[in-house]
């Protein structure tokens, strides 16, 4: 069955800079925002909890700081974010306030969703705001989060928020009405895909470059967001935002692409592990270890062929087969240096190699997710 907004109890809506900000004036598109706020109010009235992940802070500060048309240095982007976030919060507060909803600003980085303690604190704050009837408006903390500015990760941040809050639906409002087999602006034969059941390598290869303008994402980051969301059991839609009342249009069977959630459920901890966006390193394992992992075993050092990257105990690492295929991700019980020392060895050898007796597993099965 194709998902829909109608049956959801908790929804995350992501809106990019190109929708929020008028490209000519670098000012908020107030009339469009008012329509989105009315859509949100109609959804909230049904008892649905709504969170918004909103870009736009840097774009809103460009004219004020004299940055229109300029390619900004990293520190200039961070300064613009600090100025523009005030305007962005004000725009949302006014739009939602006009329909009787209290807006709450929350600034996050991807690190906040990956550090376990900060993850739990953020989740508790968002849950409290939702319980109070507020609509949290979430943005990256761009003034300090350099990687997020550099790669434009609000799509992925939205997916992490949806996974963290166990939302049923994530909606990415975009400048296009879904995923096509090729870029429809360049290929007249490109076919629209109304439903994507699984994120195969062929589907992932359909991501292209970001469009010209304020947007810093593009289809590539949206497909990565779909991978994060669907693995956490969240249905995701890419829908056209360049229209009045875009959420109401989506509810009225508007053209979009739905990505179906993975059928298998995961615990909140497993979701958190799987949703790490940048593993600190990787371990390459032999065929025997792959078979053991698929049967539910932990990853033992004897099955490790190689260790790459620099990571510490507790960091997320990818598990790769010999052919390079990513088969899983987990939290390492050893640093990369220690894991390299014990790779290929049995537990009785550990003390002689390390000078101390560690755990038998490099990644325990409770800290491991297979893809």
C-alpha cells in the first residue's frame, strides 16, 4: 500500500532554501510560507504532530551582508548563518503564529544525532515541545557545523530527525515532483517513478547535481536521506514545493515519489547505529565472517582481513566484504590501532598482542546492524 500523510501520527517536513527565500530579493516568501503554515495547521488539527526542518538562514542574510551573487568563504557562510537564523526564526514564528501555532526553534548538527547522550537530550526536548502543542522548526547549527555547510545536509538531517523521533512520514519539499530515471530538464524521455520499493544501486545512481540557486542539496542527498529514513521504518516522499499549499496538494494525491519503509523494524538504538552518516573507519571481513554475521553472530577479530580509517572505541565503523560491498555498521569495541593488531587472531592471542585482555568481539551483535 502506498503511504500517505492521512494515516500518519507524526510527520517531518523538510523545506529547502530555494523554497523559503526569494532568489531576487533574498527575503522570505511570506505568502508561500503562510500557505504552508495553513497546511500544517490543518494537519495538526487532526491530532498529528508536525516537525519542520527548514533551510534558509544563509540565504536570508545575503543581501543584508552584501553577499548577493558572491561565492562565500566558509567563515562568511557561518557569519551569514548567524545573522540569517534570526530572520528565519521570525518568519516561521509569524507564519505559524497567524494560524494559532507556537513555533519553537531548535538548532542541531548531525553530531547531535550521533552522540548518544546528545541524541537522547534532543529527542526528549523535541518530544516535550510536541507534547506542548508546538511545531519545532529545526535547522542545522550552521554557524559552528562546518561539514553541514560544506555538504548541504538538511535532507539527511531531516531523515535523522524522522528516525530519531520515530515519525511515520518524512516529506522533502523540492523543486521537482519526485524521482525520475534521468534529469527531466535535460532528457525528455525521463520517466517519473511514483513508488520506490527498495533503494537499489540503480536507484541510488539516479542522483544528480544540485540545481543552480540557493539550494545546496540535490537529488543525491535526497536519496541518501531516503536510505536513512526507510531503514528506520519511515516512509519518505519527494514532492513539489513550488506551488501554493504544497502539503495539501500532496494529501490530495499530488504527484510525488514515495519511498517505502523497510519491512523489518529496528530498535531505536539500532536505528541510531544504522543512521550514522559518516563512519569513522571500516573493517574488511572474510566470507566466513559474513556468513556468521548473517546468522546473528558478533564480529570476531579472526574474521577481519583489514582495518582502515582512524577510530576510537565506541565509534561507528562500516563492515565491508572482501569485494568492497558494505554489509553492515556497528560500534567498535577497539580503536583502529588495536583492531589492526588483533585482526586475524583468536582471543587467546590478545594479551600477548595488546598487553591486556580485551573483549572477544570487535563489534558485539547488540551494537551491529546489517544492511
